């Protein structure tokens, strides 16, 4: 089995993530929020660190229930700050709660976050044909600008590009990767 060069074959979670999730078109708002939250926590860290803590994040953040997270108050932030199993960066924790409220506002405007995020590509998957390694694109720039305009915090074009790859809006599997084919 040929996989993307970045997959740590010694980490079963990483292999499973690559094989069954990364780059698969995603339309479920709960999953879209989960990836957005995790990508924001990943800023400045490796994805492997976040992936290894994913179950702890899921437990700490009420199964990524963005309605509950949008209502977190200072007591909830304090609770999260005491959890050694997750990333305890106060700014990232506060941004997660704030971004949940923005996520809800986008849902209200567009009917779903999925409709919003996929509208940037007219609901089409962008397939990068050249095999070039990217950390941003015009698309990620546009999405980032719009999300920030809507109030979202702790994200930039690199974070959003990684997010678009993860949720399958952008297919960036290596040219030789067996998972490159379009679903």
C-alpha cells in the first residue's frame, strides 16, 4: 500500500487517519467542526500531536458538540485548563468557544456549515494535479478572510489550507498515493 510521504507508519492512529479520513469529502457539520477545532489547536504544533490527543479532546469538548461548546463560560475554560490530556493554551481554548458561536451563526445563515464551506468551490473537489507540496492557496486565503470577517479566531491561511485538505475540499494526496483516487 502506497501512502502519502508524511504518514508515520509506526503510528496506527496516523495510518488510520490517512486511510479513512484525510481527504475524504466531508459534509457532516459535527465532523466539520471537529476538524476545525483540532486544526486551530494544531497551530504551531504537529498534526500527529493533535491526532494522538484527539480522543481526549473529544471527551473534554463534549464530543465536539458545538452548541454546548458555544455556551462554555469561564468555569468551563478553567476546567479545560486543568486537563493535562489536551493542549492547555488559554487563547486556543477561548477561541474554540468563540469559534463555536461563529460556526452557529454561519449555520443559521447558510443552513449548514457544510453548505457554506463547500460553496467556495461550487461543491466541487479541487484536485491538485502537479504534486506540489502546498501550505496555502488562493482558496485558503479567501476562506480565511471570510471566516475572520465572520469573527473566527486563531486561524490563518495555513491552518485553513490544512483544514480544506482534511475535509476533502482539496485532494492533495501524493501522486503515487493509493488513496489519491476521487471517491
